[in-house]
C-alpha cells in the first residue's frame, strides 16, 4: 500500500528534497516532527486557527501510527506536539474573544 506521497500532500507536506537530481520519497520521523513543529509555530504567528487544527489532526494521525507500531516514545512526542497545536489555537481563540 503506497499512500505516502498522497498522505504527505494531505498533511501539507508539499516538499521533497532533491539529492543528485533525484527526489527522495522517504523521510525519517525526525524530519516530519521538525516540519510539523515549525509549521505549528508559523501558523500560530500567522493567527491561523484552521491550519493549527489541521496540524493537530496530522500529529494525531502520526501519533496513532507510532502507537500501532509499538513506538510509545515516538507516539508521546507527537501527542505532545498535537496538544501544543491545540493549546496555541485555543490561545488565539481566547485572544480574539477579548
């Protein structure tokens, strides 16, 4: 089952690195974590609650996949990242209510 490229597009990962003029279709979890972490920060700074919600969902999907793969520590990292996205979105909501 090869959904990685389409899944990455759905998650908003529109980039593939090029090495020796070849696209690299694989990324490690650290690269994905770094991308999501940076995206959460960027969307918070842009006050984009809708994208923060999507990023929270993406983190939850990766967390579930890690959990299914018995990678508890990795699942916890993405759980914390999902919570961060939710908390930042809530702060934006609170800020807008003032």
